């Protein structure tokens, strides 16, 4: 009888224990699902997610109630991204003061002298405490007045320090105290698939942050700039984002948003940014010399094709896949640096200063990086032989002003 009572008591104890454990586990999972912040500090939520380093930087992000968050990167970078408002007077109609013209067509514009001011919107990035701002050249090109609006609502007139139409970049300066400054990252170690944020002022609605990944690197031959080496991203970029920041998940600047591929005027998931490595060269060149000094040799290059090779009777080297290597020169400026060094039409440039010249974009970019006045070794294919010449590049002439879309 005693043994039977003990067994009943033991069964009741285990039944109570199992029910208690079940209720506690159920309560835990309910709280974990609906109120995870209650568990912060317990080692379950609120910890930092540390990922493998990407693009040569320490990649960190926080785990909030909804999982992976890029809010930290946005908070670090957004204060240094500004809105840019421009205005310029439209051309005065020569017939504006003709009484008969005014009778038939009315008053042409309400501004002073019959002029109707035109307004433009864009974005920019503060890159120094002294007030330097990087933006796109097409954002401020031709503007009579430029106003910068900070994220804290402060406003200031901006002065154009210099422009570089070849890369579609411009450097502005404002005079304000306590300016937020973005940290310059490294675009040279960027990889396809890296996560990025685009920050700007699309359509003038106010500062906006969008996210995406790096879709491609080294995009060129798009017909946008002279020197093209774009970062392609699927982060939404729209009109008004031009000149804004493309940043990594730490909020470091990777590029200046410049253009989109669009059939409707809105984002279609293909945007292009000038790498920060290029922006640094432009920033330093304009800040120190007022312009970017690039090398120039005075040639007309073309991508090499079997037809052109046969026309000029040249036998250039081939790569491992059997494709022709090099850029063929179809024209040489008389008395230019290339002509003085002995380069002739029909020559194929294989390498410049030890760097391969696989296409026209690579050749232009490599030559542009040469220091004017300092000789560089060019490796050429001329008919069925290979020769090397020392070419002393000159200073690349500033491009003529172009009408942009």
C-alpha cells in the first residue's frame, strides 16, 4: 500500500513539472515572437551581427526587432548628404519688347526684363569640414545661383570651386560651421554583390535612403562621360539623386550617384555611380590646381577588330581565347605628343606604362593618369613586329561645354 501511494505522488509531481515546463516554453516563444526587445541583455537579441569583411572594410550591422538593419549606416552618412537647388535665367526673347509680338503672344515671362528663371534639383556630399561638397557637373552647370540645404535645415549659398566635365563631377564650397563630413571608403576593393545604400533628394521630396547591391563594376562605353568606370547598382536612383552618395554598410562613401538607365524617367533598377577613387583624384586636383591635370597624346583610337587589322596590315598579339589584343590608332594629331614620339596610324597600342590597353576606354583612362611632361613607355604592334616607344604626354585640353539631357 505504501509503495502504491509513493508511485501516485511521483506521477503527480512529474505531471505538474511537465505542465510547468510546457507553459514556460510557450510563454518564452510568444515573447520572442511578439516582444523580442524584452529579452535584450539576456544574450538572445540585441547583439551585433559580425559578418566577414567585405570590400576591405569591417562590415557590421545591428539586429533589431525586424532582423538585419542598415539604420546605423544611414545615420552615419545621411547628415553629410545635402540637397542642391539651382536657378538660372532663361534666354531673353529678342522680340519681348515688340508691341505686335506682345499683342499676339502676350507677356513672355514674369521675371525681371521678361526673363523666367529656371530651377533645378540635385544632391551633394560634404567631404571636408572646410565646406567642400562633391556633386555632379550637370547638376550645377550653367546655374546663376546655387543653394545648399543641409539635413538639419540650414541653408547656404555655394561657390563653384571647379568642374570636371570628363567625369561629370564638380566641387562646391559653403561657409558654415560644424559641418558633418562623410568618411571616404574604398571603391577599389568593392565586389559584385556587396550591399550598398543610395542617399539623395529624388524628385525634391526630401532626403531619401534606398538600398540594393553592387550589380556590376567597371561599366564603360555608355556614352555618358569621357572617362567611364561606373559602379552599377540596383539601389533605386531617381532624378534629384544626381550628386548624392552611394555608401557601404558602414556609411562610408563608395561613389557619387550620377545616372540611371530609364525609359520612363524613373528608376528601373540600373543606376550608375562614379567611384570614390575617381572622385578623390578630382577633389584633390580641383582643390589644389583648380582643375584636374590629365595626360594626353593626341590620337584617334578605335577598338581593334579583324577587319581593321586586315585593313592596316597589322598582326597584333592575341589573348588566351584567341581574341585580338590592343587598341588601333586610326588618326594621329600633327605635332602632337604621339606624333613627336613616332606613333603612326595603323599602330596598335598593346600596353601603356606596363598596363594593358584592352579597349579604348582602358587606353583613355590609362593615358589620362599619366603625368603631363613625364615620359611613359608604350608597347605597340606595327605590322608584324612589336616595338616600344617613349611618349611624353601633354596636358589634356579641357572639353567643350556639352548639352546634357
